[in-house]
C-alpha cells in the first residue's frame, strides 16, 4: 500500500509539472493580435499566407500550436503564418464561416486557395504549405 501511495504522489507531481510547462509553450505561440486592416494587407500580398484560426479552450489547437510555430520559424521564406484567436478577433474569423477549430486557411493575393479543418502535425502542415506555395 505504501508503494502505491508514493507512486500516486509521484504521478500527480509529474502530471502537474508536465501540464504547466506545455501550457507556457503553447500560450507563447499565440502572442500577436492583428487588426482587420493589417490582416487584409498581409493576405493581399503575393506570398502564401497560412492563417491558423484557433480558440483558447480548444485542445487540438493547443496540441497543434508548437507545430504551427515550427512552420512559422522553419518555412518563413515560403509562407507567412498568422494565428488568429477566432473568439477575440471575431471580425476576421466571422468572414470565413469556420466549422470548427483549429481551421487553417491558405491565401494568395487575397483569395482563399485552400482550407484544412482539425489537428495537423508538423509533416501535415508542411505538406499543405508545399501544396499551396
């Protein structure tokens, strides 16, 4: 009985530490708020733009956040990555009739050229960038 109680405490401590470190990483990736005017200017350019529409309460959005950040960092010569909180930036998100979260929308010259709904890992995101670039 004593060993199982120690195991339970160790497991709980590990879960708390793991959870708090994941949340800080995921929260940091969604740090920029873009105005509607800035949004329109960015998507209107010649470069591919990937917009990640997320919500703060969405589990798959949080799980995908590090991969979106990796695309933002590793593929910045090929794609501009915007992250839009669909609830706090409703003026932008309302335009695109989102059916769920996360939703990725790809733009070129102001036109929607592709969409993806739901969680995507890094390889899937990278393939989408390759497909639309």
